């Protein structure tokens, strides 16, 4: 992101990116805004130096993750606010159908095929995916504390480039896995970070289920396909323990 002036920021995509992810992020952010969510509103697409991009409304405030690091005592309140934001996102289906935003099942099936997990884990993940509801709700696809800004008006979700339409339980499962395994892996997998991440993920699930009325079992059913789709052999995920968890789950 580059600040253009007091009111706008520019997000430029990698030089090899085509118009598809740009259109996806713009459509998803507009859909979230139409649902009444606080987002950085897209102001239009641009091209600069041969790279595609989107001009966004500028939002002032630190990321939720930065706020947690600065003030650990606020962690539980901040995680709860993330869960409430996501529950509100999932409350209503978008008012208009979008062919630009892909379906959860389509995206996960493709990513599972590219996974570094074992053949057994991928086969089980695909079988589980086939048994799960399709759904019709807007899913952020990558909602975690580093993709939330703490503005004066409240939390604002950014980076809608992985948005999908489908079962909100899939989106909640992804967020719980990101909190549980993403943070601890980034910190080297030390037991203290694993414990803190596990507690934060459990608190997130409690808050989300309470706000949405969803049973935690519905979210857990999505964990294997979502985790296998996420895993590409990333060293931080190996350190966090998710690779071993995938194989244990697949062996059950």
C-alpha cells in the first residue's frame, strides 16, 4: 500500500498479476460494504508502470496484530471484536450475485490439489469437502489480526483478495487455523507461543459461535480441507505443528 494523499491509498499488484484478482478484491470489498461492514472502500482500478492496482479509501489506524503486540492486555477484547465482525459479515447473503467472486468448494478443491500434504490427506480432505454445505455467504478468505485495522470508528477488514462465496463455517475455520497455527509458526513454534495461539483460537471460536449461533462442530468439520488447502510446505507451518496435525487427522 502507498499513501497518495490524506484520503487515498494505492494497492499495486505484482507485475505478473492479471485483472482477475484485481476484479475479485474490488467486488468483494464492495459486497462487504453493501452488507454494512466497515471496509476500505475501493475508489477505482488503476494501472501504473505496467502493474494493475486499486485505489482505496484511506483508513487510519494500526493493525489489530500491532495493537496486540503493543498492548497484550487488550488481546481478548480485540479477538472478540474480530469474531463479531466476521459473524456480522456472515449474517446475510450478498444482495446481488457475483460471478467475479469464486465459490469456496471450487477454490479449496483446486488448492487441495496443489497441497504439499500426503496423498492420503488430500484424498480425505476432498472427500470431506464433497460432504459439506455449499452456502451462499461472503467469506473473507484470509481474516486474521494482521488484516484488520483498528480505526477510530471500529475494526476495518482489509485485503479481500482471497474472498469467496460459500459456507461461513469454512471462513471461520480458516480464521481459527490462522490464529492457532499462523502466529505460533511465525514465532518459531516455541511452546509459549503455541499455548497463547491455542488459547486465542479457542476464545475466537467461542466468541464467533456465540455471536453467530453456529455450532463449533460445523466449523471443525471444515478444518481438514481448509488446512490441507493452506499447506504448501511452508516452513512456518511445519514449525507450528499444522503439518503433523493434518496427517494425524487424515489417519483417523
